[in-house]
């Protein structure tokens, strides 16, 4: 099986067979030999290499197909032999006309230690590259200036490299080894020694840089995949697919939650936009991590710009929608209902109209809160769980039912708070409260919730039904007990704290 190798022509990677490589190398070497003595010859050689790369790129499937010897022969037929090219240039100089050399600064990566900056400067100035490298090392030792300038030039300067440039350098090196300098001229030997040292250090740091780059790439891949999986798991995929008991109680399941606060078409659009705003950067992180690990080259500028444009448009559209929808939550309001309790030395608190009796379709639980929403799709009714808080008072025992909501204006928010339906009944010394409140049918949830504030004076005994623990708020139990231990027991208020009477 015929072997193939990778070559770099004008900064582009090609696959080429062995015999085709030898023919191409000989051709470029002959072109270099013919044109190197002509003013502006190095620029002409670069132009020839760029034209060769264009011819090879014009082939179908050039990125994967191997360049054959026949294709190199066809290219030489198109470009002309080295003698023909040199003859055309000589004819241009007849009659006193001579092509002015176009000198330009570039990075010569064909004879580079790191990025080819020093080699490019050497080509431009005519100074040996070893002295340029020594100069950069000295300036690097002085407050790291040399390294900073090198990095800036590495980014700013275009590269000029190819098979012919590398071949030229190797040929020159071979010629130098055959015609060694006289014993009285040690400069060439010193320069070669420095070049070898710089080359060794360059190879070491390049390998180290690639290892560090690969480690960072692996971290990017792991982080990107972990974040993307978590995002999809918690916000997109249905709770019926993964851990139903867990997902049905999470506000992080985005499509479910949006149904409570906006219309279904808008919920779909918001889900799509949120997915793009979050997902595209994570996919980019994974993609660039893969590129850093495998260090392959690909022309993806158009793809990157397209994805960036889509992400910017998605962010803009999402911001507009959130602003429009958020206007309905810009103000807050509340109403308070005062309920006087009958004189008694003992109160009993129990639940009526339980959540388990509701025929709801979806449930969302607010994280870190004892507050849940229930959505009944057919009648488009939303239910929510209230919250019971216990306070000490020096007055008579009483209850405050506080309804909260948001709206576009304060009056709108207050009206929505008043519309929340919640029932609490007092029968003698028995308090019977519903386990849920109701948003008026057809209305969306505007951040509304209900708090039941129970004010207990000293020396009053109170009994809590066990099921009340689910809607009792711990943060307000400065009275000495926690919600999880309150149910099914008698408590007596003494000196501002509830004491167990058992």
C-alpha cells in the first residue's frame, strides 16, 4: 500500500503520496534555486506556493483525497517549469524595467522555534535569526518585555511557510555543512550551537504547551458535557423520563413552570430561546475543548460567526420577552383579613380540602420553600399551598390571613391579591384551614401566595393536626419548636414560647 504524508503549503495542510512529494519537493527546490537571486524572489516564491495551494484546493474532496504524482505533474504543466518562470521574469526586466521587491514582515514558521517571529524578522532584516532570538531572550529577562512583544507579533503577523521554504532552509543547512567555515571564523559554529539550543528549548516548550492545552481542553469537555447534561436534565427533559418523583417537584423543569406564568405559545418560545442562550456556549466549550485536545485545523470561521450571531439574536429576543412578561410582575400588593378567635383556653388547628383531593395535571415546587403550585389543564386552574406562621402576642388570640401578589401596577397587584381564593373556618375553638388556595380560573400565577399568621397569647394551649407540618414555616418558630415536631401534640404558650404539655 502506497504511503502518504502530510505537508504544509502556504499554511494549508495536504495529504500527498511519497512519489508525488519527491516530485513536488524537487520542483519547488528548482524554483527556489532559480528565483532566490532575483530581487523580490522570496515574495515571488511565496506567491507561487499560494498558487499551488489554490490549484490543489480546487480538486474535489481536497481535504481527504491524497495528492497523486499525476496531479503534481498537471500542476507543473499549469504553472510552468522553473526555467519557464525564470524566463518570464527576465523578459519583464528587459528595456530597463525591473520588478521592485516588495518587502514585508511575516512569521517564517518553516524555520521556527516557537511561532516563527524571529525567523521572519531575520528574513526581513537580513540578520541571522540566532541574534534575534538572543535579543528576545535578553528583553524577556528584563521585566518579561520580550515575551510580551513576541506574543503580540505572533498574533499580529501573518505566517509565510511552505514546502519550498522548509526545503530551502534544509538545503542551505546542508550546503553549509558541506562547505564548513575556516578555522579562523568560528561565528558560524557559535550561531549553529545557539540555534540548536534554541531549537531544543523550543521543542520542549511546544510539547509542554500542547500538554497544558490538552489538559485545559479535557477540562473544557468535561465541564461542557456536565453543564449541558445538567441543563437538559433539569430544564428540558420530561419528568416521566428521569426520576419522576424528583422532577415533578422542581421549579427547574422549565416548560412546566412557564405554563403557570405565561401562555403556552410564549412558553414554547421562551424554552427554545433559553435553550439556545445556555446551550450554544456549552456546545462551543465542548467543541473548542475537542480542538485543544486533538489540535486539528479546520476552517470554521463562518460556523463560529453564525453561531455567535444566533446566540446574540437569541439573547436579544429573550431579553425582550422577559421584559414584556416581567412588566406584569413589576409591582407588588397585599391584602390582610383579620379573624378574631373565640375566648377559650385551648385551640385546635386542623386541615380541610386537601391537596390529595385535587385533580391536577402538573406540580412545581419552589426550591427551599414549603410552597408548591398545581396546574389543572382542562379548567386552567392554578392552586398553591399556603403557609402557617406562629407568633406570640400580648393581645387576644387572632388570625391574619395575608394575601400577596404581583402586577403591572400597585392597584393591579392588590386586586390580584384580593382575588386569591382561600377558606378558613372557625367553629367554636376549632380552626379548620384549607391546604391550598386557588387562583381565579383562567388567570395565570402572578407570584401570588397566602400566609396564615396565628397569634397566640400566654397560657393558651394549642393542638396542631399532624398534616399541618407540611405547610408550617420553621423560620417563624421563635416560639421554641420546629414544624416537624409540632403535629399531633399539645403545646402551651409560656413567656412567649410554646412548651410541650406532654
